[in-house]
């Protein structure tokens, strides 16, 4: 006959084994576990295996890895009254698990809401041009404002980035026209600077060619070589008279011509003086004859 105590001991042992097995919990390396005994925080649990007695105790795990969450698209009005839709992403992590569990009910939703509010406020205080050209500075400003608020929840904001800024179609067209006008202005400035520099180089080249007699001869030969390279042009020139001789001969001819013209002017002037001197006695003689009569 089986002892009744043995019959009762077997179910009790099974219940005890089941209760013990259910009390074994595993905590991962990237988690921080908080043990609560009868609703009161009784300590932190290190990664690995631990015992948490059901009904009497509970275990809350908090992931301490960096989390990235997309913020819902925000419709904002900038300081210059332009409507824009901003897409952003937030990176944060839990640095104090006790504050994250005890100070706020749902810290993840709280971070989202706070980031959305701060993003709208900062964008509303910023002009559109600054919002488009200084995204990193605007995002850093939003991150600092959110970090200051969520630090009391044991959270740390690693980064807030503005992924996309969408503008109305009319505003996009205006910005495109502005960009085209700016490109045209830069083109005109660059072209005018190039023309000015080219003119200075031509002036310097002309001065050098004028100062060195052989330089013009070399330039002439180079031009002839470039023309003959085409193969379709017939060029006839006198090699016996280089540019320097022609230039010297032309100078001499000009000097002779100027001297001859000067001599001619002198001769003409002397002939006029002779005629005047010859006509003057005749005039005096005629006058004396009239007075004699």
C-alpha cells in the first residue's frame, strides 16, 4: 500500500521544480534588468542568468543600444512664412535605466513627441534659406534642445538629422530661377575677368614684339608654318628680305620721304621769299615813277 504522504510529495516536487525553472531568467549583455520585489525596486541584475520568483518579483529589461526612429513628417511654417514638410530621424539611447523606467511611462513615445515639438519650434524661428543651407546647424540646435529636456528621463540623444525638406511646387520654381540667375551672373563675371586678363597678355606681347626686332620675324615664320600645315593654301614670300630688312628699308624710305618733303617745303619757302623780294623793288620803282610824273 502506497503511503499518502508520498502521493502528495510527488505533485509538490513537480510544482517546486516548475516554479524554480520559471524563476530562471536570462539577461543579455546589451540589456539592463531591474528587479522589483512586491512592486519595489530591489536592485539591478547583471547580464547572465538570474532568479526572479514569479508572483513575488518581476523583471523589467531595458535595451541600452542606440535606437534610430523616423520622426513623422512635420508641416512647419518658417520665419518668412513659407510652408515646408520636414522628414527627420533621431538616434538615442538609454544611459540610466532606473530614470527611464521610473520617471516616464513610455520614454520612446515621449522622445518622439518632444523631438517633433522642438523641430517645429526651431523651424518656425528660421528663415527658409538658412533651413536649406544650414541643415546640420539646425539639426544640432534641435538635438541640444531635446537633450536638455530628456536628460531627466535618463536618455541621451546621439543625433538628429534632417533627411528631406519638401517645398511647394511654386516655391521650387522660384528657387530654380534664382539659381539660374546666380549661375548667369557668375558666368558673366568669369568671362569679363578672362577678357581683361587676355587683353593684358596681348598688350604685354605687343610690347615685347615691339622692343625685340627678331621676335616679330619669328612670329611671322610661326604664322607661315601654321598656314602651310593645312596643305590647301599657297604662300609666296621673299626669303631674301626678312622682316627686319623690310622694316629697316621702310624706315629709311620714310625718313628719306620726310627729309625730301622738308627740303621741298624749305625750297618752296625760299622761292616765295625771292619772289617777294623781287616784287618789292618793282613796286617801289613803280611808286617812284608815279611820284616823278
